[in-house]
């Protein structure tokens, strides 16, 4: 019962290249999955597919609420947040303008200014922000509108120790409120997670997918 997301028999391709073959997993409220695997194995591609930006080569991704399937358009459009490792910010907007733009775009209220330690940066154009400051600003939209599944691509990578702890706290709060997180990481997150390690398909699997 409740919400759950199921990935069944998922295969993903980039061009002719089979990246992921027959992946199966499930995630429920309060759960966090650490997605690991070597560079280029397909972690970003998987997150972008779960966010609805890319189509699977085979298999399905489905979300259910109390055993009733949620339409993919509704799921992707209003129930997932994707935070890529390239922060999608407009360089000429100030931090204050960017926050307002994101809130209007999402149909929410500006949030995260204090939680993400952005107060001293409000008048600065985003082009001048450091990598860690950009990541904190990007994170704000996850707090503006509540969406159950956060898809995070290396969320901690540019952050200093103090801000890693701060983001970890926000992630744990999301989980304690029944949220779900799938995060691609190279370093372990500073709290307990379920691991999912992506492996490259075998030559036989690649060959079978090319016909
Ligand atoms: N058009 C294409 N044709 C074939 N292969 C492609 C194409 N575009 C991208 N790729 C490959 O797809 C893979 C994409 O990897 P992705 O970014 O999902 O990996 P990752 O696990 O997130 O890596 P990292 O840990 O380096 O961030 C890479 O191996 C890349 O070389």
C-alpha cells in the first residue's frame, strides 16, 4: 500500500551503446538508494530516464499509489525532482531573481534561503557563484514544492564539509517525511542507504541488444 516506484527489466542505450541491461529494483517512502558504479557506466543516464527526460530501450518504470498506477505525465511532471551535476541556473539572474523564477516556474513559494545559507548571496549574479554555492542554490527548488522522489546526481560533489552535513540533514528530513531519494554518488552518503551498483553489460548482452 502507499506509494512505490518499480523498475522492471530496464535496459538503457546511448546511441548504439547498451549501457544498462535488465535492471530491476523498487523504492518506497523513507528509502534512499545510493547509485554507484565506475565513470560512464550509466548513473546519470539512469537518473535522467527515471526523471522522464530519456526513454528506456526496454523495460518499464512505474509508480503506484495504493496499487493504482500514476500516469507517467503526472509522475514526471509533478512528483519527481531531478538535480543534475550541471546546475541549471541562468547566469545573468541574481540569486534572488533565480529563486523567484524557480518558485514561479514550479508554482511554489521561494524557500531555502536560510536553510541553504544563501542569505549573503542574494544580490550576486549566479555566474559569479562558486560551484558549491551553485549547488546549494539549485537545491532550493527541492524545498519549494514537495515532490516525493528526489533524483540527485552527485549532490555532495562540490560541497565543503559543513555544507555536506547541511544537505545530508535536508535529505534525511525529506526521508523522515516519507520522501524517497535515488542519488548517484562516488563517496558514500553520511547516513545509512541501500546500495545499487551498476555494472557494464556483458559482451553477449550488448550483442543481443544490437540486433
Ligand atoms: N551518442 C552516444 N553513443 C554512444 N555512447 C554514448 C553516447 N553518448 C554518451 N555515451 C556514453 O554513455 C555513457 C553515459 O554515461 P553517464 O554519464 O550516464 O555515466 P555516469 O555513470 O553518470 O558517469 P560518471 O561517474 O562519469 O558521472 C558514457 O559511457 C558515454 O561515453
